[in-house]
């Protein structure tokens, strides 16, 4: 999977996860909980070669999409 494909799919997962967890405006803590959810339930989305720290990558995508704040 390419980084862009992963980004699209992970960012698309956020609204469903946020709704299920009653998150209106996500925080860094919410981002970490979401990342743990992805690791546990959708590890296929993190199967990226040479992408470095996957937490930092996903957190950056959520920040850039203004889905979470610091």
C-alpha cells in the first residue's frame, strides 16, 4: 500500500471512530487512541515500507486534516 492510499483510508476511518467514541474535536490523546485502534483492528493500513514512525505519520495526517489539535 502506498502512503497516499493509507492516508486516504485512515483519514476516512476517523469520522466513524470519532462518532463511535463521542469525539467532537479530537485531541492528541484521541489521536493516540485512534492510532491504537488502527494498529489493533486495521493493521493492514499501517503496512507501509520505509515509512518511519507510523504514529508520527498518522498523527501528522490527522493534524493536517484538522481532525485533531495538539
